[in-house]
């Protein structure tokens, strides 16, 4: 041996079992971190795709832009994409749904892949050509085919501040394509159709030819700054900027909450980033603990060898060099294998999982499109690969260097003499041992406290990762920011309405859990600016209206429960309080606006002789209530409980009912009941949100499925790591096992002792990991709510994790014991490795 460095290679060959175990740990650690990095990259891409399918591949939209403004936006070097479209008008399908007709220029339609999926025919290309969704054609009662003419009565509203002017027309269109039904717009009351370029110019007066511009900025970090500058430079009214909150949140782009007119967190999901780092850190720590355990035991067992080397002239730095070279040699072999297996595993598992299901589940037109999405995002993520190598190396050195340093500091004489074991027994009370094996197992855990802590900690990390990943899945859902609807159906009648008896009849249906109900009355103003048909204690401002809205308890709690205290809710339900939505001030010039009627919290309002206290107000562009898809009418809106509504208005009918079905309800049976219900009341329209909910669930199913595949993959690697850890723990005690057998311990008792140790490992890990996992779940939930609060622990996942951890520990303990039990007592005592 020409150099002492060759000793590292010879040590690896001499200690074959330990070397193999360390090599497996390195491979598994690298494989897991690589696979996780790749999978998270693909999941992130899937989340972006989901957000695009929901609201388009755009950051924001400027509406009602003239040609000069469009040219300035297109020429702005900060804008990477500017897609131009023209709203041709809207068609009223029923009281609940309207059809929006849009003309897309250039490649602007590519930003809306879910709107342009053609079932039959082609997309329109020339003026007066049109493509409509299949469900819209059914609502219109169209029975023709592609190529036939369809007549549509439409109108386009042009808004100036809060005042609007409408232009109505009837157009004769040639149907060139039938689009796939898209139900995502049902909750907002709008579905979309596509017309050919030049249609707007052929149908609309020049004053109504305004453009919508979808934009994406080059720099994500500068998005809000760019938006603010464009709004100021182009003098864009506040109502004419629409933020794509769903996509901005999915991309982690920071935006101004007030400008976006949303309550969503506009800080780029900072807590989501924290949650992601938390999960990633736990995974990496769990992977490194296995390497730490094996290396720590391996190096500690060679203390005598290091003492011999010191006795023949070896220096401390040479001890460090030998240990470091051993680690580098093992990592040099294991890491490339782990990286390759990790890349193959991530892509293979995700591709296999997605190939088993319909591509429509993933918002893709076909399997090829879905596989292309995965292939485009499976390339080596440099950061994740670097982290995988860096973390594995770091933990390997952290595991080995402390033990090598301790061995290097011991004198050669002490090291060569071997460890001196001093038995210490504390004074303890004498008691009967009911189960010797469990008692002996507890003593073994206390005897090797460091080893016990490492093994339990490895299990704790796996349990914590399992619980944290389950909570992390929900954060990947871009559909979570979509507008939610109340109830499973919307039933509207703005003419005769629904009587309280008809509401009660619907509530008593066996498939109905409850029904949210709204009453609505609108009163214009007379020449003295007072409501016509109802008494009010004050005059209002010109151009306004007065509205009275009655809500039943369910509707009231769902709409205002998070902004009213229990006392205020009780006051409204008792008929002594109300909520007021103030009108929007009408702008007449730059910085100037006309006076508007204003109410404040705590003020009094008298309607029809009934004095009410204003308990809450809504201002500016805050939410408003309207029936079905009636839209917003500017004015004072007084919201009361439905029992008070007849006292104020003299009418007790409801304009809109929103049935909420019971879990597992028979929808077909209820559809028949609802159809008969609508036929009995003239003028009644209904729409089901079942397909809307299904499409939203399917948009998240892609992420949920792939994320669960990631959880199962991490769980599989975690199980292998636990088996490795426990196997190493048992392998180092072969001599001890032989001694126990020699003094009369039976195989059965031997098995029970080690199985009790495995059970204790699992139980301790379940308790500690459950607490750590619950804390992580609270942090992750905070990423959704914006605040970290104590909540109910995830009991079911906790029980699952506890059961699995105990079962895995028992399995990991039993497998190596079968091999040990076959050894002779003499061989076991003389085993050196």
C-alpha cells in the first residue's frame, strides 16, 4: 500500500455489509430528492395549466380600449404578450345565463384553450361566422348543422363610469363550428361564443368599437408596477382593469389586492412558499437521517482501528481524510445511480398514472397533448439536482466527521484497548415484570439512547412529511380562487315569484338539505328624488335607485356570516337591523364626481315607517346582490331578513331560490321534481351547477392524482429507509444476539423482544410525528387562509400514519431477524463482519 489513502477503499471492501447499506442509503436519498424535485416541477406546470384552462393565459385585461391605447400597450417594451379582442355583444339565453360573443384578433384566442375546443366543424375566420358551445345551441333550441344560418338578437353595453348605453341588433350568422361545452361560466352567469374577424365592424356603430387587451408582462416582479403605470399613463378607469387572480396566484405573482378588487392574498402566496419550503425541508431531512444513522454506527464501530492507525503514526487529519474518501467513493457510485433513477421514477410514475385515465380529466384534448405537457416539464431541474447532490453530501459528511473526530481525539492506548463499559443502576423500587420481552425492549431503547433517537427521528420525519404533503396538495389547486356559488341550482322567477309555501315545498324534498332564498324589489325615483312605491326618510341623489333585498337565514349567513358578528346577525334576524350597500359616485370629470347618497355603520334608516339600524355597509365596488344574472343597478340597497321584507314592501314572494342538495342525493330524481316545479310556475328558469362543479373538480383532479402519486412515492422510499435503518440497528447487535441465545433465550422470546422494540419505535414516532405533522398542517392551512391558527388535528391521516409506522417497524424488524435466527450461536458470537 503506497499511500494511506488506499485504506479507504480497502475498508469499504472489508466492511461489505455496511458499505452496501450506506450505498443503498445514498442511492435512495439522491433518488428521492431528485424524483421529488422533478415531480414538483411537473405539478407546478400542471397547476399553471389548470389556471389557464379556468381563466386564460393572461395576467390582466384592459377593457374598452380605443385604437390609440391598444397601440401604446403593444409598443410597451415591458409587455411580453398583448392579445386583442372585441366584444360584439351579449345574447340573453334566460334569466340566469347570457351568451357573450367575442371576436379574437391574431393569436389572442390561444390564451383561452378551454373556450376553443372544437367538437365539430372549425373556428370562424370571416365576418358573420360563428362557433358556439354545444350546450348553448341546446338552450337556443337550434336543431340545424354546421353550415346553417342562426339568428341572434344581441346587444352591446358601453359603459361611461357607472352609466351605460346599449345598442341592440339582430345578426344572421353562419355556424362554422360546434364547441365543447364549458360550464365554468355558469356560476358567473356568462358563457362564451366566438365570431370571425370583421363581425364587430359589420354589426356595431363606430362608437361601440372598443377593444379588450389581454396582457402578460416580461418581468413577473414588475407586474403591479407596470399595471399602475399603464393605468396612469393611458388614463384607464378603475372599472376597466380586470386582474386574472387565479393565474397570478398560480404563478406566484404579487399584485395589489385593492386594484384587483379581490379578497385573495396578493403577496404572491408568501405562506404557500413557506409551506413548500417546509415540506421540501422535511423530505430532505428525512432522507439525510438514514445516511446519518448508518454512517454514525459504521464509523463508531471502527474506533479501535483508528486507534491502531494513530499508534503507528497516523495523524488526525489523516483520519479525517480516510473517512472523507470513504464517503466520496460511496457517493461517487451512488449519486449518479440515484439521479438517474430519480429522473426515470418521476417521469415514469406520473406518465403511468396519467395514461390510465381520460385526457379530458386533465383539461387536455387527447393523450398526446397530456404526455407532451409532462415531457415539456420533465427536463432536469438544475436547482433540484444541485440540492439533491448538495444535501446528500452534506448529511453524509455531517454524519461521519463528528464520529471520526471523536475517534481521532482518543489516545491510541485507550482506542486499542476497546471501550470500557461501566454499568450504572439507579435505585429503583422492586416490581413484578409482567412481560419480560417488552421490559427488555425498553431497556434496550434506553441503553442506546442516541441510536433510538435517530431511528425514531427518521420515522418522525416520514410521518411529518406524509401529513404535510396531504395538506400541501390543497394549495396546488388553482381552482380554489374561483368564484363560488351558493347552492347546487339557481331557480329564478322575476315576474310572479315564489310563495313561502312553494319555498317550503322545495325545502321538504328528501333530496334537499336546505334552500337559500332571495326577495328583491327595485324602486325608481320621482322628480323629488324619492322612491316611487315605498316611503323613505330622506331624498336620494339623481340617477340612483332604491332597492330592498330580503334574505332568508341560510342566504344571510352564507353571504355575510364572515363580516358580521353574532350580535349583528341576531339583530338582523330580529328585524331591528339591516345592511346597506351605498351607490357608486358618478364621475363627471377628472377627479370630480356627483354627490351620492351615503349611509354609515350605526346610522338610522326608516323604510316604510320601520326604523332600522345600519349594522354594516358596502361601498365602491364591493359585492352586490341581484337576481340571477340581472347585473348591477346603481343605487341604495337595503338588505333585511326575509320575515321583515313583506312589512317593508307589501310582497312576500321570492325572486330566486338556491337549493342545496344532501350528500349522496339522487340528482336525476330531483331534476324531475324541479322540472315539474318550474312548469307549474310560469316564467320560471333554472340552471344546474352540477356540471360546473364537476368541471372544477376535474380541473383539480389532475393535480390531486399526481400529488398523491408523489405522496405514495415518498412513502415507498420512506419505508425502504426505515427498513435500512432498523436492519443496520439489528445487524450491529449480532454478537449480543448470539450471547443471549447462548444463555438460554429462545427464538420466540428473541423475536418478541425485537418486535416490541419495533412497536415502541413506531408508537413513539407516531406520537411525536403526529404533533409535528399537525403543526405543519396548521402552517400549510395558513397559506390558504392567510393566518396561522390552531385547528382540529387531521385525525384520520394521523391514525393512518400511526398504524403504518407501527406495521412498517414490525416488518422492518422481522425481516432481518429471520436471517439472524438461522445463524449458529457460535457464528453469531464470533461475527466480526
